[in-house]
């Protein structure tokens, strides 16, 4: 498993966003209880509504905490997620929840734009996330221009993209959800996955994730 992309001060970095726009096997009892507790906490949205794909009745729920600036997250989104969706999400076996955990102000701005474009529509949201991951290098080098480009492609005006980037309420909710993830479920790096409550840190191949899913489907 590839080493995770560490988050050293993500919550503090969120405050700088305005400048961008001018503003396993059987576990011991204690471990099993901890996993159950995490599962309950992870299942509960905090400030922002969850972006979810898959059936609510799916026997396996995978929750990913991800940053738009994380190369391992981009690799998962482009190389692993399409196979996961085709084989398990679209067939009703897996419910997939995507949670933002921005590691820097550029990732925060990208997450906010995805929310503004989607307006609550999960398909639009995941489509925008895929575009952001595809454009990650450009996003990091030319952040505002890249956000403007993706916004225009989604039908937003330049003013709408600017307004989204200065939405203090949205930023506060994003920061609140990140603090909850950090404090309550101990997310401190991206990507971090919870598979039916079990925390798995770092990049995962399709084969690794599929093995975990299959083991849960057999139960």
C-alpha cells in the first residue's frame, strides 16, 4: 500500500482561501467495538450533505476522505474508482460516499467549486471531481485559471465561480466537516477509506479493495 499523502495543517490552511479569489480477519473485542463506533460516526453527515453513489440497501459502504490536491487520491479516482463503480456500485453491492478533506487552500477551492456546480446532484458532483483530478497538475500550478475553465465547462459564469470561491458559509461547513473527521474518526491523511467502519489508510489498488469488498459480501 502506498504511503498516504499527509495532512499537516489542513484546517489552518483553509483560512487562506479568500486570498485565492481576492478575499480483516476476526478482530479483538475492543477493536471490533472501535470499528463499530467509527462506522456510526462515519455514517453521519455533519455540515454538508453527503455525495453518494449506489444503493442505500447495498451491503457494503465505502466512505473515502479525499483531497483534490492529493496525487494518490487522483490516481484512485482515475484508475480504481471506474472499475469499482462498474463492478460493485452500479450493481447495487457497494454504496460509495465521497467526503472532502482538503489538504490546502487550492484543494478547498476545488471542493467548493464541485459543490457549486453540482447543486446537490451526485452525478454532477462526481463528474466534476473526475475533471478536477484529471486537471490536478494544472490545478496546482494555475489554480484560478483552472477553476474558471472547469466552471465555464459546467455552464458557470466567471462571476459565479468567483462568488462560489468567496462563499464563507460553504467554506465554514467544509472546515467543520474536516475538523469532525480529524477529531472524531481520526482522519489525518488522504486518501483514507472506511469500509463498513474499518479504517484503511493510503492508496489502494482495485485488487486490494475488491478483496475487502468480497470478504464482506460473503458474510
